[in-house]
């Protein structure tokens, strides 16, 4: 079988390696960049978070077609993923549930994957942009060559390519594939209002996503505050669960608990005890024992309390309001940071376009994998796992293993 894979990212590479198990398959990867695996080389802060022990937890992923995603996730298996990588010489280790290469270097992973393609005789053509596929008597013409099967493995706009990535839009339109509007994900959020006073603060917090009064998602971790918004892993994960195709009817807010280790009643008790034991202590000093100094000043100002005011002169109702702002501080969503700052692209071709083998329902012999599909995961190896899983699944079909 003559196979064409358009896209030399993780999904395309894994697909090629797997499909090459059949010696009858002749495989070509077309990659628009000067080399394959460029985005792999920068994943996981250069350490390449390949997978996660919890990949079967479908709540870690997002898709417009949740029920179809659940059916795919029933086959997600981190152990077989680990076995595959180790079978080609990429040995792994775990950190906080994430699976990483033992070498600790994403660039080395790319080198080893490229080496394996060479060992298997996979042809890799770089610096070529494919924007058209033509049907021809049960086959497909790509770059003036006839192929029995075509695998679409375009990368998204996120990361090092940013807005310059086309995401295969010409081919998607040419095949009339139904998609979900793409947006950046695993990125920072720009909020309304002036946040310069707390720019640079890092603090442990629980963040919760709301659309009006409807709670959507919560996560806990290190929150990073900027002069115009919020960042850090819990915020990145939150962006993967924003409502699809948001518009003016959405009322998106981020609720932040700046003291998740202490329940509200205990925090009120702390202020009450401070008022009894240190009545002349300033509110700034009291707050300094609870929060980062810059953050404490910001919240005091929001509550309308002068920092130098003695706690004995602060009414209990005002303190109750202050505690409310600490435990449930609301930031108003404005927009997402751009694709260049994002780790993945959310949205893409809908799962309704493919069958359980990732094959197009309307074009037999055309498969879709990886980030071009409307499946995106949280931080922690989930996206590289889906690239592996979809690529491996299609590769097995093409090798006659499924």
C-alpha cells in the first residue's frame, strides 16, 4: 500500500512508524517545515511530557462531540503507550503522573523518532506545503503522486508557528469537512480591569470557571498574576474548558480562592483573634500573615480598607467582606492570549466526520489524527498522548493489525 502522511508532528511520525510494520507499505511524510518534530522539541519545557497515568480520565480532554470522545477514550491506555516508546528505544520515567523520556530532553526524542523512520525506510519530504488532495479512481493524488491512503496530521496554530500555521485549512475546505471554530488553549487569560498592582505575584490558589452562575471547571495550583490577566497551569487547564464558540451571551468569570488551605470560618476566626490579641496592628500587617504583600494590598484596596488602619477600627461586616474577597475573588474574562503563547489549538475537524478508526466517513482511505481534530487535553502529557493514540491507531489499520 502506498501511504501519504501530511504533517510530521508526533501523530504523523507515530502513524508512519506503526504503518511501516507491514513491509508492503511505502510511506511518505510531507512536512512544510525544514525538519520534522519541531513542536515536539519544545514540549514540556523541553522535557517532552509524552503521556500521563490518567489518560483514561476523559474529563481531562475537551471536545464538542463529548460522547464520541468518550468512545475513543475507552481505548486510551498509558501502559501500551509506554511499551511502544520503549520498544523503539525511548525509555521513560514518571514525575507527578506525567510520563517523560528518561533522557529528559525533547530534542533527543525527536532525533530518535527521526532515526527510527530512517531505519524503516519512511520517506520524509520537508519544506513542502500540501494544500490539495484529488480523488482518482479509488486513490488520491497528492503532490502529483497517487496514494492508496492519505493521513491528515496537520498541526495547529499554537506555539512556535502561531498564526503562521494554516492548519490545512485549504484541504479541510476542499473536502468540505465540518469543523469547530479554533481558538488558543493552554494559555493565559486577559482580564478586564487594572491589575498592575499585583503583576508578578505567584501564589497557590484554586481557580474556578463560571459562565454566569454556572460552574464549569475548577483546578488548583500555582497562579501567576500579570498586569492584564492570569496565567499558570491551573489557568491553562481552565482555558481548555471554556464554552465552545463563545459570544455576547456568555458571561465568563474566573473565581479565585487565594487561601484554599483555610476554610472561610477559620479565616474569620484568624481576624477575630487578631482583633483581640493585636488591636492596634494595621490591616496590612494582619494580611501579611496570610497573603503575599502585593496581593494583600490589592485585596485591601478592592475592599475599600486603608492598609494602615488598625484592625480594632474595622467593622466585622467589613472584615467579612474582606474574607469573601480572599476566598472568592472574581476576575472578569476579556480574551485569551494569542496562539503564539498557547500550547495547543482547541477546535478543529469534528469527530462526527470520522469513524472509530479515525477514517473519514465520506472519503474511504483518508484518515485524520492529532491536533487537526477537535480534541484537546489539559497540561500533563494529554495532548501528546492523543497524538500518539490517534497516530498509532491509524498506523495499525494501515499495517493490517486492526
